[in-house]
C-alpha cells in the first residue's frame, strides 16, 4: 500500500533574470560603433498544476527544492538572452499552498487541471544600448537581471468530497462506505483501522456524489490529540456531514455522549459546526440499539437533525439515507475555494529604508541592492547615473533628513562610500 502523505514542506524559487550586456558595435571601417549590448532574458516562472492523477503528496517527500531556470544574459549585436523555461509542479486536486513564514494561503488548487503561476521569474536587465543619450554616447554599464527570493512553502492536501462520514473509531464508517460505493477500504474490528481518507462515488437513481470516509475522531482532536488535525483538515472541503454513531453502544460507550463530544470538536475547528449534518445510527442489528435510538431521537427532537437507523452489516436503511443526502446536497451551494493572498508584495524599486548605526547611514531595500549591482564604479558615466537615480528616488533627501552631511559614510550591502550632495 502506497504511503499516504497529506502535508509537506518544500522550497521554490523562480528563475533570476539574465544580465544586460555591455557591448559596442564592431565592424570593419567603423572606428567608433555605438552601444549594442542586448537585454537579459526573463527568468522562468514557478507554475503549479492541479493533477487528477495524483492522490497524495508523497512525491514531495523525495524532492524538496524546486528551482526554475534563469534567464540567459544578453549579448552583442542587440541580441536578447533566452528566457528561462518555467518549472511546472504537479500536485493533487485539493492541495492548498501556504507560505511557511506568514501562514498565508497563496494557492488553492481546487479546479482539476488548472495551471496557476505561484512566482514569476525575474525581469532581464537592460543592455547598455538603453543608456545611450546625446551627451553619453558610449555607456559602459548595463543593468543586471532581477533576482528572485526563494519561497518556503507548506503544501496541505484537503480531500474534495461532497459528503464526509465522521464519527468515533470503529463505529462502522468504512463498512458503510464499502456498502454504498465500490470503494474497498481496510476494515477490521479495532480502532484506527482507517488512517487516511477513503473516497467513493455513490450512484443512485441516475445521480451521484463523492463520499469520504474520514479517519476516526477522538476527544481533543481540535487540539491535535489522536489523529487530530490530520482528520479535521479533510472535513473542511465537504458540503455536508454524516455523523455515524454506534447506536448499539457495543463498546460500552454511550452514543449520545459520543455525539456531543464530536460536535464539540467540530465547533472548535474553523466553522465546521455550521456544516449541515444528518445522523446515521449504525449497528441497528445489535441488542440495545432500539432503546438508544429512542433516547437519541428525544435528544435531537428540536434540533432539526434527521436520524436514519441503518445497519452496515445487513444493508438495512441505506436507500432512505442516500435519498436524504441527495436531497440536502441539491439545496446546498457548491463549496468555495479558500481565499488566496498574493505570494509576495510587489515592491517598488524606489522603496528604500534608512537606518543609522554608529554614525553610518545604512540604505536597505531590494531596489537599492539591485541598483548597486547595476553600477560600474570604474566608469564616471555609470557613477553619475547612479547618483542621479538616488536623487530621483528621493534617497539623497532621506539621507539629509536623517542627518547625513558632506563626507558622511553611507553603506549599501557590503559597500561603503562618502555622501556627496
């Protein structure tokens, strides 16, 4: 039996953009050709695909790092570098992709075969042909490609089913699934026979729906006791729940107390307590079942929750139960995907922060680091362009507001230089 994995951590990184090229036209009889350095290519994107052929996240246990191809550098004769190929990652339908650090949901792979871009590759840098002006006809600098920071991700598989069978271990959920569908889950007379969700398709009167046998629940599951969240995450997708009770109390348990315990656990995990529910009173073929059924009916009299006595062992009562499920599903809206957030904030190149440590003015920000890599410090034109860019971004004014004066030390990454007006 293949190992079922429904939660993994991986790292992804889109490709960096290729660097722009510094080049000048060279041709026989042409003594001073103009700049013709080409642009760098764009880095490859990270793309997720909701695959119907995958049913577990097991493949991600053997490969944890995913890196798309970088864009190629530009070259002479205005030749642009080749774009990096995107990296396509397949994951099962129902996979939720979260950022490990913030916990934000970045993608919900809800629609089968849908392709979603998680992270875009970096833009390629401009070649020196873009920096030629009437007064600077031979720029000896170009822009580097934009670098992309890796994303630490958590992939979580939440089963997609219309109806979820919930209940304590060993109440007969797997047996019910095997009776009403063609699924063949593992069945045995001990607790936690089912350790992973089992899905089956129920067909009746030309209609069908997906039924999930969810691993058994215990008291304290909402705090992670027992199978805990491993159970509850697979209930979140379901449109309604069928609460299976051992109405006979065959394991010296009170089915009414079991109902209260599981209802309490659902109320502590998300909004599961608002999910429509009906009760399947299983094991009606055993002694004491009729007495307990009457007690349960009295308990739920004013709740609006319907009770259906069934016996998975004899096949009794399932036609009525399945019709009630179909009737309820027809009145429920389709489930909504989880709300997604952008994987990263689009930060303007001009966003720069200034801090002062021991008299040194430190400039920080992805844009300022990118700008620094664009400068040829051995070329006066490049240095002048760098200074003009700092002034245009308002960095010179920011330094002045923080107390910088002529000759003050300014640091960007590992480089220090003197502040000049």
